[in-house]
């Protein structure tokens, strides 16, 4: 007798620019970031502006891994004497592959995306986390590079991170809407009184995106200059908006 496979969905995924673990009052506190991550209760957390250790720097990603019990994957974009810095993923599910996408643009600060495959209850799930640049031309270039690499027919794919686009009808958001359709975008920046939706989560197929919310606990408002953005991803039928 054939036993039907259990549906593994839903899954909760978050994106969080941790600002180097420096809070709004200027205090370096990885412990607060770890606590905020636990508050979200997300299964997968994409991180930006993460000190990754090496050199004389603090390995904030290693600390967060140890404090939360997640599996960690690093995607450095800057390598300096005081340590590596960049994107990361924390996951409750096995990470089966990790790739880097080069998003450097001219003489601007090096940018990139961390492209990771997860084993989600035996199903592949692709997570692409990034932190885009500050200039319009830079973001235009970076979005086109990402869209060329993004689609994977054999698995669900999530693009998330700090898009750094504050113009609602800016080129970056228009291109992403064309590709993924609209997605809820609560404001996440600045954390103490959020007015800009800089952090975003998109998924293909689009219908799996069930709910998106900003995690605005009292601690989250102090731990970084961004709030975490949290999405619930389901089997394919949206439940709430």
C-alpha cells in the first residue's frame, strides 16, 4: 500500500538587518539580536549586516548559531582585517548547498547575495538573501543580476532582504513586482518608528505567500535600526493578507 506524503507546509521565514548587532542607542549586543530571533519563532532567518568573524572581529553569526540552535550559513561580502561582514542564513532545516551571487557595482561598497538550498522535510527550498546598494543605478544592476539567477523550476524560491528601495514606484520594486506579483510590505525602518518598507520577502510560486508582518516587539525596536520582517508560507492557498 502506498502511504501518501505529508504536506510539509507551512513554514515561517524572516529577514532581519541586524546592523552589526548595534542597537539604536549605539550598544553592541548580539544577545539582544538572538532574543529577537527567538521571539519571531521563524524556521529560517535571513540576516544582513552580520559580523562573520575572522581577523580581530567578533563572530556574531557563530554566537547567534550557538544561542538559537539553528544551522548557520555565511555569505561574506566584505573581508577586512577586523573580520568578514555580510549576509547569513539561520535555519532549523539542513542546508544542502550554498552559493554566492556577486552584486558588486563599480567602486561602490561590495554587495552580494547568499543563495542557499534547504532540505525542508525532504523537499528542496531555495533561499536567496541580499542587501542591495544605496544608489539607483546600483540597485537596477543588482536586481537584473538577481532575476537572471532566481527562478528554479524544481523548487519553491524565496528572495528576501534589505532592498534599500524607498520609492514605491522605483525601478527595483517595479521589476520585482513584475516578476513576483505584489507582496505585503509593512514598514520596518527605522525600528523605533518605522515609516519605510526597506525589507521585503517574495516567493515563487506567489500563491504560497500567506501572511507578512513586521515584528515590532519592544526589544526589536531597540536591538537594531531595522525590525524583522516575518512571512508565513503555506501550501499554495493564501489564508490572510
